[in-house]
C-alpha cells in the first residue's frame, strides 16, 4: 500500500479528514499541535473546554480518562463547528502550556527609566583661592574658565572669593594689548576675528577672545554662538575664546568683562580681543577698557554725514571696511573714501594719532596684514607720547566709580527691608496711586535711614 493510502486509512480510523503534509521538516511538537488544532475545529460549542478542564480528543476520549465515550453522540458532535472565538481561546491555552511553539510571545522588556537608578550625582569639589590662582598663573585653561564663571556669578557667596582671586592676579596683569572690536550687526565681526586671529597666532602671540553676546529682554537668555562661528581658531591651543552674555549691561560689554581681561592677562595671553554685541552708536563702555578701538563697517552704511554725529565714530582709532571681495571691491573703496572724509571733520584725537581707514576680506585674507601693521604702529605711537599709560590710568579711575555704583546698586536691592517693601510700592505705582519719583525717593530714604540707625 502506498504511503498516501496508509495515511488516509490512519486518518479515517481516527475520525478526522486527511491533511496534506508539507515536507518532513516539522518537529514532533509542531505536528502534534497541527493535528490537535485540526481535530478540534469540528468540536461543538457545548464541548469547548471549561476552566481547569482539558479539551476532548476527536475519538471521544478525555485525556487521562479510559472510559469510552458514547458512540451515539459522535455524530452530534460534528454537526455544529466551533466559533473562531473558541478556537482562539483554545490556541492561546495550548500556547500557554506548550512553550516551544511559535505562538508563544514573550512579554518583552518594560519601559526603562531615563536616569539610571544606580546613578549618584557627585558634587564637584570647589577649588580654593590658592588653587584658582596657581592654575591661572600656570596657564591652565580649565581653571581660567572656572575662575571667570566664579567672577561672573551673581551669587553673593562667590563675591568675596572672586575679588580675592582678582586681587592676587592683578600684579601679573597689564602686559597685553587690548583691542575692542565693534560694528553694526552683519559687519562680519566674528569672521574677521577668526581670520586675523589665525594670523596673530602665527606671529607667536597668544590670543584671548572675549565675545559678548546680547541677552534677550524677554527670556534673559543668550545663544552664545560666537565660538561656533570661529571654528578654525577654536581648536588652536594658543587661542582662548570665552563667550559671555551681556545680561542687560549697557555699553556693548558684559558686566564682568573688565575682571575677565585681568584674569586672561595673568594666564599669559598677550593679545586680548573684545568683541561687542554690535548694537550701533551707543557702544562706548568698551572704549574705557581697551588700548585700541576698532570699528568695522560695510559698504553703503553711511556717508560724510556720519562725521557730524557724536558717538561711536569719534571714538574709533581704526576703521575697517569688511567684505571687500568680488563685486563688492568697488563699493568698499567708495565707502573707504567717504568715511575718510567724514573722519576729517573730527578734531584731532587725544591719542595724537589720526584714525586710518582700511579695506579687507576675511575670505581671501586681503588687507589683514596691513591692518595688523597699523595696530602695531598705533600702539607704538601711543607708547611714545605717553597716551598709552595715561589712558590706562584713566580707565582704572573710571572702573573704580563703576565698581562703586554696582556695589551700591546690589546693596540696595539685596536689603531685606527694601525687598519686602518693593512689591507694595510697585502696586501703588502701577495703580497710579503714587508717582515713580516719589516711590523711588521713599525707598531711598528708607534704605539710608536704616544705614544711619545702624551707625
């Protein structure tokens, strides 16, 4: 007898239809599961397995039970096929008890915590004043950055240590050339600094770039993206770039830029670039902390009428027309002539050196060497006539008064009595029950009255 006939006879003896076998590769458990599924497709709904009860075999016997089933009910059991719900129930029950089938799905891995439960935050040990000073004098960039952060901190607990660090670094400062760079937005200040910075370091200088980024009046945040623009010099070991937010400080510089310059000089940087926020003709504070004030202009930004205006133009020691390349060369030369005529309307500067106008391109590097040569000539000129030294002494006097003003302002707003009274005065001013001038006078009288009583 052929194999197919033998299978048919065996299937007829078991009371189930003939199934076609596909190959001999299926395992014993797979064949058993397929046979059981085929048999129970024809079980009636009344014969569905109950909880805790095994399903009936197709020959009318229950597993583990040797009693024969009633043959009269055999035909009745095949009259009504099992619904799909019952079939799915049986298949799931079979998969739960037979873990070697493909229908058994593991539960998988649950959601993991974002932060490892074994992570413990270690607080970084605060450096002492001696460690700060030793690291700065050794030229450690990491320690210098941490010291600048400490100086810029608004936490009153950091003020005393920051002032002590500055005091101890002051004898090692003052040996650099401080250059302020400003200009209208879009004049290419960061690109110019990157181009000329590579040339300065190639001449053996160490360069520190203090980039001041404007702070938002709404959120108070800053992008601090100037370092990203200076990609080629950010990896230079002889260049230190420190972006700082203006934090509402006027004059184009940050609140602690002056102190940062002292720390950079103590760390061994002999050339300091201070890039201002670039807001226009009101950037005058940077002029009070640099030896040379450089103004970057673009073609078409003004004419001889700029010479009549008193502001940033009359404080410039050097004017540079940027982006003088390609089709813009002719326009840049025209702007150079116009600004040169405008500068002649000013009286002779106190430094004794007439400001010069140059054109350059940060893309192809044209004009950069001439600009740096003029910087050296200007510094040499001011050193010969004594303006370099007198200017720095005058700047020290200016920042003494600025420090007094800042200390008084901080003392006023941090006074407990003033902090408690300010909200009430604000409500009265907003409600037009008190003028702003009277409110300010009452608050100042209260503040100075407390000081007199303490004496």
